[in-house]
C-alpha cells in the first residue's frame, strides 16, 4: 500500500474548515485537481457522490466515516485500485490544524499514489485560505 500525508495550520476555526469540507460542490474551488464534485445525500457515512478530476472522467466515491466537525474519510474504487482519503481538523493555537492522508492500494499504486497526491500541500493551503475567508 502506498501512503502519504500533509498537514497545515490555519487561523480559521475548526468549524470554518469543516464547513468548507461539507460543501462538496465547492471542493474544486480550493482543489485545483478537480473539475467537479457532487454528493448524493447528507454528509454522512455511506453517502455516495462523484468527483471529476481534471482531464479525467467522473468517478464515484463513498464517505466511509464521518465524525461531524472533526474528521471524515472517503474511498474511490477504480477496478482493482482503492484510493482512500482521511481528513482531520483539530483546534490549534489561534486556529486549527488540518491533516489529510492518502492511501492507494492495488496494481500500480506506486505510480497512482504520487499522481493523486502531488498537489496535496497546495490544496490544504487553498482550503485554509478559503476557511479564513481569503478566497
């Protein structure tokens, strides 16, 4: 299994970060790797949605875990490959600490993982800016 993670601190509150994450339609506004995202129901474990990476087709994903206001996980399955994202926000001095980890499991995971996660630090910085009201 291929894994990586990235962290970012922000002056935004954990609630502000959480609000940006819950706005699935808005994910492309801070994640430049996405052209679109939808959610087919509530922001709750088991709810499905779609993501459209730039230059690729639309892919299904499932929210696999939601700890409201603190953390969520999602999974996208493409044939024999599973891509899992884990998102966490916690209070931090004068704001919040954000962490996102990525796991890729399956054939070519060592090639797919870096392609999926190469912009993770930039996406976290843009997420923080959006939560701070700067974007």
